[in-house]
C-alpha cells in the first residue's frame, strides 16, 4: 500500500469516539460520546507505515424535529445546532503482535451547542468528552486492512445537572470495534466499522443509557486524485435506558443516514474531503443533517 493510499485509509479505525450532540435521542439528555457517520472513508483503515498521523474533522449538525419510537415527529418546539472541531492524533507503531501492528490514538473534540426545547433554551461552548484508543491492524496485501480495537471515552466534557445544553455526559463508555477497508487506487473503495457502545452510569443522576450497535460505512470510486462516493451509518440500540426518568419502553433509538462524499488528494501526505449525511430513519432520536469537512495529513 502506497503512502497516498495509506493516507486515504487514515482512520482511527476503531477510534471514532468523538462527541456529538443530537437532542432527545436515546441517551440521557440527548448526549452521546460517539458520532455515528464520522468515519466516512476513513472507516476501517489504519496506515501500514509507522508514524504520527493527524485528522481534523469539522462538523455541523442541525435538526428541527425529534421523533418518537415509530419515527413520527413529536409536535414540540425543538431545535438543535451543534458545531464541532474534533482533533484526532493517530500513532502507528512498529510493534508487531504476530502479523499485526499495534496502534493507538487520542481524540479531542471541541463543541458549540445551541439547543432550544419547550422548557427553555441554552448555549454552550466547551471541551467535550476525550477518548483514547488502542488496537491492532492487519494488512494482508496492498489493498486491504483489517482492524480490531477498543475506544475508551472519558467524562472530561463540561457537565452540570442544572444546564439544558450539556456537552459532556458525565459517564464512561467502552467501545469494542472491528473494521475492514479495501482500496483500489483507480477503482472501488469501501470501508466499514462496527462497534458496540457500553455506557456506565451517570453517578449524578443514576441514569444509564442503553448499549448501542453502530455500523459506519462508505463506498465509492477513485478517479486519479478524486474520489466520489456515499457514506453514512446504521444505529440500533440493543438494551433499554434505565434509571430515574427513563421511559417505560426503554426509549431505544434507531437511525439510518446516507449522503454524498467527495475527496481530493493533493499529494501523498495531504488530503481534504467533505460529506453531507441526511437522517432517513430516526426513532427516539433527532432527525436532521450533518455536514463534515475533513483534513488529513502525516507528520
């Protein structure tokens, strides 16, 4: 795999536990420690070349509706605007475990949240929950990568039980992940990751968000320095939310999003990409749109 294609695969394959905020989704106060859809064409890929890589992801989410368990609009005054800058530092080591390479990453998200609910409005700008990752990657040939790993998201974000717009969630989550990436430099490219998100209890509220399965995906075609394709995610909550205030039906969330993506590779060590993802399915979640602009490079 060339450095150019390695950079196109640059992901923190398992490590995409960045903060995202989608009001009234199936998590306490509408907050979660992972951004479904964030991997895009980075999904499942870790470069084979040892060194330090950097990925900047700027995203903007907007929604004017939140849905019930059947995916129908709840007739309330609801609006959320969330802008995030997520800094991801990936280190690929030369340490081998059998045929695999050891890698790790640190994810630092900064978020501005503007939230309007029937009982009030609030704005907040702060550091969100930082996460770290460790994993293994196998490269059986120049076109493929298989990854396994785990993300640990930490309660570092701004949080106060009296605030409407909380950027932190005040609990930990553990996210085992597997992924696969295939790249033909002049043809098909696909990437996918699947993760389970296990949440601990918020000790200030005794609320525990349910376990979620998230599958991120991307499929596209390379034309010289350009790549065009489609990206998105599928989310299914597997267990009920529990604790004070949890809905009797468990308030399980489900979501599916898809949208176009475009990438341009300037040189083997510099790449810029953008995507737009629309939520086609949203149950017990806000339904809206997310725009991403990504900048990837190798130090």
